[in-house]
C-alpha cells in the first residue's frame, strides 16, 4: 500500500472499523507497513479475553503500550513494611525510591496521617435572584436533593460515606447571576468520580424544577440555567501528611564530604529554594510525582487528577511552591510532604485492570486511606533521593548508569559486554556516540 498523505487523513466512521482495519490505516503512516503492523500486533495479549478487557478500557485501540512495572521494597509506613508496585518509564525512579526507602527503614520509616477525605462536586448555574432568598429555602432544596439521590447514595452510606453537605456560593461578584452549589462527599474506598457526577447530574435536574415549583420564587426567579455539574479534581481536604525524621547525626555518611549537619543544612536550603522559586518548585514537585504517579498507575488510579490537585495545592497561597518542607530543630531533621491525594482501592480500573488488582493484593488490599499514605511516602522517598543527589554528587551519575544500560540494550549487548562496558564507563563520559564507539571496538577485538 502507498503511504498515506496528510490530506487523506480525514476518515469517516473510523471507530466503527475492525481493529485490524484501523491498524492497517495507521500503518500506512509508518515506514515498512507490514513490519509495523506486525510489531503493533506483537503487543496484543495472547489471551483474547485479556485483550478484550484492554480494548474496552478505551476507544479505537490498536495495540497496548507497555510501561515497566517495578517494585520498591522496604517502604515502611507507620511501622508496617511494604513492597510497593511502581509503573513508570523513567529509569531511575524505582532505584531512587528503593534506596530512600531502605535508608529510612533504618531510621524510623515514614510516618503518615490522613488529615481528611472530603471530595467536592459543583453545580454551576445562572440565576437572577438574591442569595438570601435561595438561602431561606435552602434546607428544602437540600432535602429535595437527598431524596432524589437516595437510590445512588444508599450503598455508599452503608459503606460509611455519602453526601456530607451543601453550600451555596455566591459568585455574582465575578460573573453576573453566577452561583454554585458546592457539595461535599465522602466516597470511602472508591475514587468516587462516577458516584459524585451521578449525584450532581440528578441535583441539576432537581434544582431547575425547584425554582419552577417553589412558591417563594416569582417571575424571572423561576428560571435557572445550569451551565454544568461536575466533580472538582481540586481536593484540598482529601489530604495526607507524610514525614521522615531523625537526629541529624544519623545523616552522617550520606555523603563523603558532608557531615550530617552540613548535609541537613544544604538539603534544607535546596528545599527552601523550591519554596522561593517556581522554576525550581516545578521540578522539585515533579520529583515527588515521579513516585506518586507510579503508585497511582500501578494501582489503577487517575494520576492526571492527582497531579492536577497537587499542583493547585502547591499554589494555594497564591504562589506556586514546593509541596515538601524541611525543619531542623533541636538537632532533629524533619522532612515533610503535605499533598492532596484522591485515591481509590475499589471500583473503576482498580478492579478491572488485572495488574492493578495484583498491585493492590501486593499491598495487602489496603483501604483508600492506607493507599494515600503509601503513595505519599513513595513521593517523599523520591523527593528525598532527588534532593539528596542534587546537593551531593548530582543526579547524572545515577541517570547515566541507567542511560548506559538503555544504550547497551539498543546494541543488544550480551551480559558479558554489559559488564565490560559498565567497568569501562566508570571513568569515562557516557553518551550515545561514546558507547557506539566502545561497542564497535569491543566487537572488533
Ligand atoms: C527527574 O525525573 C526528577 C528530578 O529532576 C527531581 C528534582 O530535581 O528534584 C531529579
């Protein structure tokens, strides 16, 4: 088949085509079409029933995209040791989390508390009435809402969750006639997005008829335009705090050139810089999400929602800052992370993805709160490892070693070749060109 040109790319009814036919169209954009199709198909799962599960997660699937699934051992949270599953493509993240976890497992482990687990949904509506008038019948409206969603909330209530409260928010100062009803929920062990959105859409229907039916409203007050009803991914009250602490003397030996005290002070300054400067804060927080996202993906959680909440939380004072802080007091070093984490351990992908299920089993089928504490601890572990490297030997030594293995894999290096290359490159600069030259020479010998 000839290669497709850009102007041929508008396709009607693509979603209705068979997977094989979709793949054929896509392969027309690639070099070596037959080989490309075969390569894409080689990533299909050999068990059709498993492949079907993956195909049904999304739309227009043509293959599966593999990401390494690793494990960080020795993650001690509140005295309990875990092997934590991490799904991530970045080479050094699992190694960094593991080395930090090991260090802290010998220094008291991670301490963690869930501050609260409140999630928020909003109905955004346009209504040309006075807030006080709506507030005077707000209890009636709340009852209407609760009755209308009883069929949805009953089960959640049995599990200890449900609707926590309603708040009328007057936004008319920011946009004419704009109000919100802000609803708070406890979704217990589920992430709760479907539950919250289902409730909100019912509330929206009820809200419109409430204005029409209630005798207190007259004229234009009877009309309400619901703009949208949706959960908020900003969950500042679904919050976890995790910290490590030790006597600064216990930090002796973390670097050959710094005493424990010097290390602690330099580390503290590095974290302070991430509080002062948003360029550094963004990278600093990215290092935290290296760990958190990897746990989220491994356990079938929505890492985009978690990241979005985290970054908004990092800006809550009006300035984007580091999510972690350091305190040195009376000879004690304390490194603390405070982050909103809306995670679930039941429902959604957590039950559907066969590996997410196994990840949760590996963690002892934790509650959502426990998973929040584990994920935050891994985030802090990665943050500690990154800042530790940055203030001592730099991150490139570790990164380049992983990079070396990636390049060697590119050359299909044997185990013996890898061993020789690893020794050689201890004292030599690692780059693709250097490794290519080395491999050529090695293979000529
Ligand atoms: C790389 O993925 C993450 C780091 O850049 C984080 C940091 O700089 O703190 C190492």
